[in-house]
C-alpha cells in the first residue's frame, strides 16, 4: 500500500519549516546540555568533550564518504577561522552557564549583523543604503538589550556579544572556504583544530563527567552537528530572508524552556532589543545579493 504525500508537504517552504524545527530543537538542546554540564565541568572541558564527539562523528562519515574530501590549499584560512570560531564557542558556553538562556539567544541574534560588517571588510561586498540601515538598526537593538549606563552589564553578556562577533568573523571565512573546500573538509578541520585548543586548557583542574552527565556530553556534541545540518538543509530550500523569521522562534521557545527548567523570568528589554536586532538582520538579508550571510546564520558546528 502506498500513501500519497499531500501537495502542501511538497512545497519547499513547508519542508524548510520542518528542517528549521530540527535546527531550533538542536540549538535549544545544546543550550540545555551546556547549562547542565556547567555544574560539573569548566567551559574548556565542555568544549573538549563536545569537540571529541564531533570529531568521532566526522571521521566516521569521512571513512564512508572518502578522505579525498580533506584536500585543501588554504589551511591557513582554516586555522584563522577556527581560532575565531573557538573563541566564539567559549563565549557562548560561558554565557550559557551564567545568563538566562533567552538573553544568550537574543544577543546571539546579532551575529548576522557582524557577518555583514566583516563580509564588507574582508570580502569586499558592497553596502547599499538598505544594508547600512539594517546594520545600524542591529546596533541599536544591542544597546536596548544591554542598556549600558542604565542596567549593570555583566561580563557574561559581553562574552556572548564577543562570541557573536567571533562567529560573524568565522562565518565570513566559511563563505570564502566554501568556494574551494568541501563542507566535510570544513567540518573536519573545525573539529581537528579546535580539539587540541580545548584539550590543553581543560587539563587544568581536570574533571571527568559523572555517569549522569555523559548523556549531556553526547547531546552537546551531536546537536552541534545536527543544528548545522538541518539549518543548511532549510537554507537549501528557501532564501535566508525566508528562513530567518522561522529561526527567530528560538527566542520565545528558549524563554519558556528557561522559565520551566530554571525559573528564569521573562525579560522585557531583552525581547524588545531582540526584535530590533531581528528587524535589522532581516533588512540586511533582504537587501539583495552580497549580504555576506552565506548558508550558516547560526552555525556552531
């Protein structure tokens, strides 16, 4: 017996929405796993175990797909990209341990703004009036969220903002690498370079995860890969300007998760600032070709 697939399910936007649901779930699960692990492990140790799981999965896939995919003539670019990406990961997980989850996600939404800035500087992409306005609106949203001079701005908030900036720089280099190297090569060098970067600092005050924490180790490692994969699949079906509004659903959803699991109150100004940042990012994405966003708006690999 065969079942006909409804016509609506065959529409790209519907399939993109399903892939985005997978990405949203992956990002939220990664945040919760990082929060749970922060009770036992340092941020460096979380990054090490996360990288170890990711490295094992990528090596397994390469054994089937072929090691030839690792050929590269721009290893230096991989190295610079991953130094920035590693710094971004540290800031993100550091913030996850100390800030309300919704605040971390809200500040993270500034990343497409930074990507547009770096793409202009490093890739020579043009900035028209619409894109410049979008960047300015995004910066205004940051000020609303952090409210410097009015509210006490924590070190953790600056760490997450720095993480978004580092991710923006790394994603700009990812766009450059995507023209010469395979996606598997980018993923492999990401895990292979960042694993030792996390290992040596993690040795200080080393702690093995308890038996109860090992499932969270697997979650934080696997969701990093599934988030990248599902978001990329969604962006293969629809433009970033269409997918991004779906991704914004992460903010209210993670706010509910934070409220239920950790009793975190809903922060009014965080949501207001995040809406402003989203408006600026969407304006930048809808400004036409050359936005510099590439296929990975929030890729933590």
